[in-house]
C-alpha cells in the first residue's frame, strides 16, 4: 500500500467491475511516481473500509498496469492509518464512525 496519491488510482478492470464508462468521468492526467503522465478519468465511487462506507473520487486509468493507491484527499481525513511493514499489515482506525 502506498500513501503518495491525492486521489485513489484504480485500474481499467476495476472500472469495468463497477460498470463505469471511463470517458463519462472527468479527464484528469496525473503524474506518476516515475514522472510519467497517466491519463485517468475521475468518477465518484462508494468505498468501504471496515464498517465505514463513504463516497470518494477515484481516478480510473485506461490501463491495468497501475498500482492501486489510497488517496489522501478523502481517506486520510477519515482514518488513522498505520503501515506496519515488519508484519505486512496496514491498519485503518476510524476517527469518526459516521458515514457520508
């Protein structure tokens, strides 16, 4: 898991699973970690982490060769996140149990 993204990038296959048409979203190229522009389409998606469900913007790439990252824009405001690399765990603790 990575925490460098503003918005959560997901793959083209993820969009297909959610029955989303990529071009229906807002076109937004994002800069990847290796400084390469990645064309993405922003869609509002319902996300569930633990017991908390909320709407967030997701950047769906027109590729399946994209790492899935957690976006700081929405998710970091709702959770205290601990990356425990020694135990290969990522722990999400909610600040607030209310859903949007």
